[in-house]
C-alpha cells in the first residue's frame, strides 16, 4: 500500500511537547523489577505504583480520578453537558524484561492530551475520560487484556479463580494482594450508553511505518488470538542408562509439536496465520535426566476468526497424535480466545483526516497484536493510532520509539477526539 503524500501543515495546531512525553516514559520505566528492560507484571505492586503515578498527575490537572474493581484507573474531565464520554488510554504493565514503550506510550499520550485539554479556553462538549487498563499483557496469567475485558463485561469471578501464574497464584488472589476487589469484578463493566468513542495510541511493534517513512498508522483491523496451555507427561530417567528406543521423552514430543506449529502456519492455506510457542518449561531440568514433563504455550493469531479457531483445533489434534506416537501423555487447555475485529470506518476516516490536516503522512494497516481497544470495541466505536517502532522491536529491552513520534501521534489523537466531540454535538456520531 502506498504512503499518502504529506500535505502542508495547518497553522492552527495544538502541538504536544515531546520532551514532556520523554520524561513521563522515563519515570514509568524506573518502576521495574531489577534486571534488563522493564518488568512490571499485571496485578503486581509495581503496576499499582505506576497507576498511582498516573492518578496523581491527572488529579493535579484537575480531573476526577477513580479506580474500579478490575484495577483500571479512570480520570475524567467534564464537558459542557452530561453525555456519553470520549475516551483514550492504554496500559502500564509489561512482559518480563520488556520495553518501556508498549502500552506506556499510549498512557503518556493520554496524559499529554489531558494537559492540552486544560489549556483550551473552552471546555469540550462531552466528558473526556483517560483510562489506564490493568494487566493487559498475558505474560503472567496467559490471558491478555484483563482490565479491558472486565470493562467489556467479559470477565467473571470464575475466570479470575481459574487463571493462575507460574507460581500457582490465581488472578483473584493476585488482585486481592494488591488491594483490589475481585469479588466485585462485574461492577467494572462499562455501559454502552456512557461512551461515545474510544481511541488508543500504541507503538506499531512492527516495521511498516519505519520502513516507509510514515508518521502515523491508522489501524483498520486487529487480529484475534487463541491460546493453548499444553502439558506433556513422559518418563524421566537416566540419560546414560536408558536406551533410545525405550525412552518416553517429553521434550522430544514437544519439539515435534513446535515444528508442527511452524509447518501449519507456513502452509499456503494459512496465509496470514501466525503461530508461536513463546514459553516452555522442562522438568526436571537436569543435564543427565531425560525430560519427564514439559509444559508450553501456543498462541495462534489471525484476522480470519473461523480459520483462527480451526487452526487451534488442528494443532490440538496433531499434538495428540505426536504424543501418542512417542508414548507420552497429553492434555491441553484453552487459556485465551479473542476474536479479530474490524474497526469502524467512521473513526478510521476521522483519524486519517486529522493526520492529513496536521501534515503527517499516514497509512492504513492492520494490527497483528492484541490491544485493549479490541475489547473496548465490544462497548463503543473504537479506533487505534500507531506510531513507528524503531527496527520493529517490541517486548524486549531494545524496544524504542522516538518521543517526537509519540508527540505527533498524540496531536492526531487530540484532534480526532475533538472532531468526534464536535460530531456528536452537531448530531453525528463519527461512527
């Protein structure tokens, strides 16, 4: 797809301070477990501390701030009249040893928009809400977008009790440990009539924008994800004392499963499907012991909902057969399942128009990653703005985005929210 030519900038533009965004990024990055990159897991004390930093800043701007039962932090600026709100935001948790921009860029952009809003001589027509969602990353509990799922009414108490981390701690217990109220999770659900629209800014986590020297990505679709937790039970025994033909090696069976994932995803009938084994635990983990137990995760991504689920079922059948051939026990559990979404053309067009008016080149592109916006689209018309990722790296310490690019994205975000605000007042919904 060709890049839209860069038009002449409009003279009356609200500029966002890139240096201020850089300072906010650095402040959040400092809230991390020791080690490389940023480690700030969902429903941890560090995540709660990051939410508190956001809350303090927004209160200093004069906004009303509250926290819901899911741990989402919501700051609101009132409008001229009551009505459905226009929202923006992202998340502050990270994967282990991740980067400082994934999610955080969207939160810092929301903070910058709130600052710009305060400088306006007149209030907006509708209320504006700035949201930090809890536990977006699936790294700890296997399920992504937990705070936004709760906002979409898609989380039950049973879900919170069922999902556990590597230590066996349930999501419900982790929430309780940091002062949240998992038993009241249903109260976190948003009502559609309370919302006019929601736009999330995020780093691209890919190379399309950088490679094409494009400033703004206007997301038109978000892929779905089906996730499996697989357990293989073989027989642990001595590496020297057990002949090859008598082994029930759980890791060899797992290796066959991993290669099956690659083969299926590369099949011509799965063009656009992505399959990843991102975590594997091998026990007992001794050099001189044949692996007796292996647990691994599988993440199937696709823009075709039917093919996504069909691929996950196919992999489950092939894993079962591989385990049987090698005399290894097999069981699997679905730990996450999210459908792909197509974002509403009205918001897509609004974001594109505002990028053009501000003089920033843009292009339409899909998101292969899951985002909070994907869940919020169940409640209200939703859009996404991507800003370039340097070398496309994400979920690693080397993750980087130029703060000036985040500032540009925030300017487009602010202009788009103003356009939606005006459209609702004049009778249009921007949908």
